[in-house]
C-alpha cells in the first residue's frame, strides 16, 4: 500500500518538474488576473520531457497556487506522487495523446466561454478577425475557426470519449468548450497555450457583444 | 457607565481576535479589488473559538481596513469593546445561530447581486453550471441552487426575522440577496465564504448577460 | 507684471498646500485606476484653511500628477502662483461659495456619467438603493436622489450661472452631470467626495444596466 | 549575406534609440493593462531624430516587451539591424511620410475598435463629447471627428495605398480602424498618441453602449 500512496516527501521528480511547477503557478496568477478561474475552478498541465505530466491538484484557487499544489501523473493520468489528481485529468491526457507536439493544456472557466456555450448550439464559428492569426496555421482573417461545444457531463470518461471522437473526425482543432462549464485550450508551449486563451477570450467577447447589438 | 463604554485600550481580546482581524483586512482588500464594496458599504465577520465574533465597525471603506476597524461582539451582537457595530450586525449573528458550523459571514454590495435583485422576483434559481460545485454538497451541474431575495428594510430586526423564517423553512441555503442592497454569503472558513462570493458573482453575471441576450 | 505672473519658485504657499497636493495626487491615482479620467480629462480641488484653493493645472494626466501639477487659486479662481488654472475653475469656486462646509470638489469623466447624460433628459432620479445612504442626510433606501444634467457649454461663466441658479432653487444637491462631458461631486473632506464618486458610479451603472435589460 | 542578416550585436544604433525602446516597452505595458493587445497582436513605433524608426518586432507579447524586441528600420520600412519587421510596417512608414510632425504611431487591437468596425460602415462619426478636445485642433464638443474604417487586407501594400488615398482626400484625420482588426492612432509625441488611444477607446465605448441602449 505504501507504493500506491507513496509520500511525496520521498518522491523523486523529473528535473524539469520544478520549472514546470513555477510556470504553472505564474500562469495561474495571470489567468486569475483575467478572472478566468473563479472560486477553485480550472486546471492546468505541462507535459515533461519524459512524457509524465505536471498538473494542478484538485480544489485549490488557481490564482494562489504553491509548488505543493502541482502533482505528477503518468500519460494515462495515474498519480505518481500519491496526490489526488483532478477529476478532469483524463481530458488533459487525452489531448496529449491526440496531439503529440503539444506540451501545455489549460482549462479555465472564463465567463465568455460559458456564455458562448449557452448561446450557440454544438459549435461557434469564428471568422473575419485578424486575431485568428494567433492560432497556428492561420495566415489570414479570411479563415474559419470552429470551436466545438460539448454537453457537460460529470462522467469524465464518457466526456473524454466524446471529445476523442470529435478530434478524430476533424483535421484541425484549437480548443473546445464544455457547456456551462469552461474552455480547453492547448499549445506546443505554455506561452502558446496562454496566447490561445487570450485570443479565444477576445474573439468570444466580440461574438457575444455583436449578438447583443444585432437588433439595432 | 465605564463598563458599557469600556475603552478598547484596556480591552483584552481573545487570542485569535488579532489573526481574525488580519484575515478580515486581507479579505476586504480582495473584495474591494473586485469592486464589490463601493463607498463604505458592506460588512464582514469571523466567529472566534470562544463564540464571540470579530466584525467590521460601521462606516469604513472595506478595501482599506485597519486593525482598529475590527471590533468584538458577543453572539447576540452586543459590543464587547465599546466600539459601535454596524446596524446590520443582527444579520450576522442570526446566521451564526442558524448554522453552527460556519465561522465566516461576508456581506458585500456587488453590482451583479443588486441587478439580480432588480430583475428577479423573490428568488433566483441557478442551474446547469459546473461552478455550482463550488458550494458544499453540490456534486453535479445538474443541481438547482436557489438564492432567495428579500425586500430591503431599514428595520434590521424585522429583516432578520424574515431571513430566519426563510432559513427555518428550507433544507439548504448558501446565500441570500437583499433587494437593491447586496449579498450575504458564508462558509465554514473565510476561504470558503470568499469562494462562494466568487462563484455567486460569476453565476449572477452569467444569468444577467443571458437575460440581456435573450431577444436575439 | 511680475506680481501677476509671479514665479512659483519664490511663491510662499499656505502650510497645508503641500499636504493637499499629495492628497490630490493620490486621489488622481485612485480615480484613474477606475478609468474615470481618460486622456487628460478631469480636474480636482481642495479648499485650504485660509480659503484659498489647491487645484490641478490644465492638461495633465490625472493618474500621473506631480506636485508641480497642483496650483493655488483664490476664492474667485484667480491664479496666485502664476500657473494656468483649468478653464473649468469657475465651476469649482462656485461650489465652494454655495456650500460653505465642503472642502473637496472632484470632476472626473466616468463613462457611466456620460452615458447617463445621453440617456436621460435634464435629470436622473436614483431611488430604492441601499447605497444612497453613502450621501449625507440620507438614512434609508426609500429616498430619492436627484442628479441634474446640464447641457455642455464651452462658455464656463454661462454654465456656472446655470449651475448656480439650479443650486439656488433646490434644498439638496450631491452632484451634477454635464451632458457628454462628466460628473461634478464634492464633500466635506476629500474622502467624502471620493465616497460619493464611488456611490454615483455604482448607482449609474445599475440604472444603465437596468435600462439595457428592460425589454426582456 | 552577412550584410543582409547583419548581427545586431555589432549594430550601432542612433543614440536616442535606447530611450525610444524603453518608452515603447513602458507604453506596451500600459496598453496591455487596458487589454488592448490580446495575444501577440499590435505594433508600436517611434520616429527618431535622424528619421529612422524604432518599431516592435513581429510576434511578441506587447505587454512584456524587452529591449531586444525593438528594432530599427529606415523611412521606407527596411530593416537596419537584421531583425524581422512586422508585416504591417508599411502602415507605420506611410503615416510618418504623410504627417511630417508626428513621432509616434500606435496600433493596438482594442475590443471596442473591432466592435465599432463591425457595427459601422466605412466610418464612425464622433460628436458632442467633451473628450473630443483630447485631439489636436478640437476646441469644442460641438465638433465632428470622423474615423474611417478600412476593409482588412493581408496585402499590406494594397491596404497602405487605400489609407494613403484616404489621407490625401481629407484635411484632418486622427486615427483609423481596420475592420475586424484594430486601431491606428498617432501623435507628435508618444504621450500624445497614448492620450489619443485613451480618448478613442472612451468615445468608442460610449457609441457602442448607446447603440446597445437605443431600443429602450
């Protein structure tokens, strides 16, 4: 039983774990400064060089993370240091398996993402914005960025399957929304993933405000 | 008369009073950073180990509290250090009496709470939000959180009676709104109460913006 | 001519001028943090013990004031230190003449005040808000606070006359709006005037958002 | 080939380049604090005494610029230090050629500018705002400020020609919007250009919110 609930005092972490933890703490402060992780919502992860994953533990305020709030899991989402991973860990590991070149997954609960999920059915299509170029492979505002919206589900395995089926069916996906819940975005680096968060929030804000203005 | 208006220089506070005061000062700064206590509105309290209560005095800006702006009252709301408690003290002590396991009560005036109280009659029902899980006992977005709205009343004893009757009539309540006035929220710890404030504000913002979008 | 355009190097200021200047600088930083003085808009003043007035000079950003950006005028608005007072100085001196007990006048350009002036004719009536109690003499939310709205006018003497006539015709006034321009608020102390600014902005935000929601 | 991709270690910059770089870094922090440069959007420049131009390089976050993120170009937009200029450099150099007295050009992507471009055809006319006086040559709120809106175009030479034709056809222009993209503003000094940004954003916010309120 000791192995299963191994003390993290005696745990030997990969050498890049500590740097990853500091990066996640700083990212959490930035994301909280935007009010995108109200209460203790959200979770963030970074894939390390050896394929293990540094991820935030469950139930902490993401704007005030400490090193001990970051844990290590394997590629299947199993705890490697005895700490309790978030219920949504499977959504992170699925993304890392589907996209071999990404190293960061961010899941905040921005108001605009939640509102988009309440106003749109199944997907939100973003087009004719210069800021679309913030996403890899997009060279012109005359592009379409499709953001799928999945129904919320407390059964995370079932939700992960739904997401995986979608990802298998499309050529490109830069992020998705879970209805009434929040946004998943990712990137090759943490900075890329943060850039995508900023771009998504700006574009969703545009869409929402234009919806509100349409009757004029 | 000396006893009734005892100097607080000679007052002996419980040992956990000073820590509670520092916590309330920090909470005030956070709450003010969200613009939830405009002007000198709002009041906050913490129940101490001996059952007495540390509470903000009347008429101070809650974002710039000093230790001398925190006073001590007994469980019935009587001043124990000669300072003048807020007129709304009775609403704090009622909550502590009704919920034996809570230790923090926060009463800010967030714009969203006031707007909710102007748009809804008697209660606002929150459902289908992942963030509902920020409240104790809620395990799924498929839950209903009912927030009662009471008419404002300068007669605080009468208002407290109304609140008490409501609380006696329901199994669960995580917060209430006074119309055109503000929000009351609470928790087992100050951090719990702050988490509830963040969650309420996010959920009220969602509801208000969805109301504004409905005609589209 | 030396007397008229006296160098401020040789100027002897009242002893409370320097403290007033520091207070105005701090108030400017706070007011700018709320985005109430975009560009170089707005002006602020404090009446000193001898009846002279410390006031911001023309054309500076109010969020980054320096001591040299505060000048001294007499009760009629004449420069006492050779610096150039704002064109709107007369609106400050008029208020000090009308209200013998006030010592601070703040004139920011908050978005909400400008929007109120575009949505309402002649006056905005605020009622049924607990926050009305932030203003002196108001003991209950069941009060009416009338905020007059005056047409903008580059002829400040003419505008000051209009304001004076209004003030002479009413028993109570806590602030006024100039249409498409900004808000004038005041108080016995600078803290009182700042409290009124916060309260006005909150109340105007409520009114505007409720207007936006009415069709629902 | 060495000349074409000359190392910037051996580059001799004009003496005022380093001060310009620090000013652009500070301006970027301010502009980002307003959320006007989401992701890595936007670019800023300053014209130096010798007619060369310090400008931000492509692809950096404008709120976290470092000295090495500022490069030197000539008046025609050619790199003088081997660094890669933004694709939109030509829009900066065109403005410097058209307005001999300006020394700063700022191109952020503020949400309000993008929304204005989605709600208005060809131009937005601002009138009856006191804040119009933030722009040079405007003495009264009874003025009209016309902000042209150009269709977005990834062909920057073609877009620059369109802008040049417009500028040649009017007597006054203080800024323009590219549809779904962002704002271009300028000034004799960087402070002037920043003042114009603040004024534009306030005025656009007014217009947008008034549009949203019209049905009432």
